[in-house]
C-alpha cells in the first residue's frame, strides 16, 4: 500500500431522525462545504500499531476514546476488504465540523477512512460495498444505525431514505438553512437507546409518535417539489415537538429553536440524534438567515453555519 486519502461531508437531517431507525422515511442533506478528510499511511517496522490524529484527539490507537471506535473498525473492515487484514496503517482525520453534534461525524469519518484504505491499495469498490462497510463500522458506534448517516455523508444531493433504500431527490431547496451548534455533546447511541426503551415500555404512544414523524417526512417531499418552504418550516417545528416529547431534545436545543422562531424562522428543530448537538432553522432569505443566526448565537449557540442548499455552499 501507499498513502491513501478519502473524503466525505457533514450531513443534516431535515426530517425523520429516530423514526428512520424504525423503517419510516427521512430526508437528509449533504453539506458539501463541511468536509471530512482521512489519510492513511503504511506504518514501517511492524511494531507501531498506528496513531490517530485530528477530530480533537491525537494518540496511539489503543488509547483512543470509545467514540473513535467506528474509525478503528472502519480501518479493520476496509483492510479485510482489500485482503490485507494485518496491514498496518496509521490514520489521520481532518474535520471541518465538530464531532458528536448530530452532523454525522462518526459515519463521515468511517466513510472517509474506508475510502482512504481503498485508495491506499488501489482497490475498487461499488458505492453499495462502501455503504455496507461504513454501516459495519457504524454499528460499533451506534448499535443500530439506520444507514441514513452513511448514505448522506457521501451523497451529492438531498436524499430520501427508507429502510435501507435511497432515492436521490436531486431537488435544490430554494431557502436558507442556519445550523446552530449548542456546544454540547450528544450521544446518538444513548438517544437511540432511550427511544428503544420507550418503544419497548410504552409501545402504543411511541409508535404513534414515530409514525407521525415518518408521515411528516413523507409529506415534505411534495413541499420540496413545489418549493413550499413555509409548509416545510411548519413540518420542521412540528417534528421538533414530537422529538422533544420522545425525550431526545434538551433545554438548550429548545431555547435555540424558540430563538430562531422569534427571529422569524419558518421552522426549527434539532437535527440528528439530539441529546445535545445542533438545531437547524429554515429561512426565506439570506437577511432572515443572518438575523436568525445572530439570535441563536445570543441564545447560546457556540457556532452557526448559514447554508444555501440551492448552492450547496456555506456562506458564513
Ligand atoms: C442520527 O444522525 C440519526 C438517527 O436517526 C440514528 C440513525 O438513523 O441511525 C438518530
């Protein structure tokens, strides 16, 4: 093998997180301006087990914190795929977005490492093979990932995802999205586990909520097609309420949503696993987006990104 690189991007879930785990549809957008890059390098000498750098932590692989497990597993499954399971490669990841904030850093890092290993061995793989490998790596981090993150972090346009099936929506969204980072870690494994225990202990109510989240996501496809962003905004806010009822929001996330709505957002909700992480808000214009972004920073957001999915570009 030689030095190999791989790249993926951040993702946001417009509608359908959590319910997607139970086979309901979801809509997610790749964020092409927030990149994740991985580089792998053959380790000389045979003793060095490799080091992990980037994503806010550096050090020997054996000492890596638990939330990096998917990265290590990604290297392992990719090394098996290329037929060199004992090959030693050190990994470097470079991320333009924070980890553990619902932006898909775990799937993005796993996907980037897998691509980097394939690249290091000049190995070919289909998109489906790469997806399967990423899912295998993700299973370590999340237990039971729907596959939405693995798909969206390497997608080229908005996706509709249901029960492992992806449809490329290819629809530009004629609106602005402001992402606000609460600055608080969210553990998808924990929030997914929490919803699972609700599902097991109060089946009827939980299934009702999950099914409503799924119906909202499905209905939004028409809103996207007709560029009815006001309806889309209403659906986002409604989804946030249901996610909050399911116990995956936090006081900080609720406050960011209220701040966005007060500042004129068409809708707002948490995005991703919740329990911390990010909120997204929808705006008509760049000026509205700026005002919403300022309001969310005032309400405690650690960072905000203003995104025009139409251009697939982060502008601030
Ligand atoms: C996490 O980004 C999205 C969840 O729906 C989990 C999953 O889809 O595996 C919460």
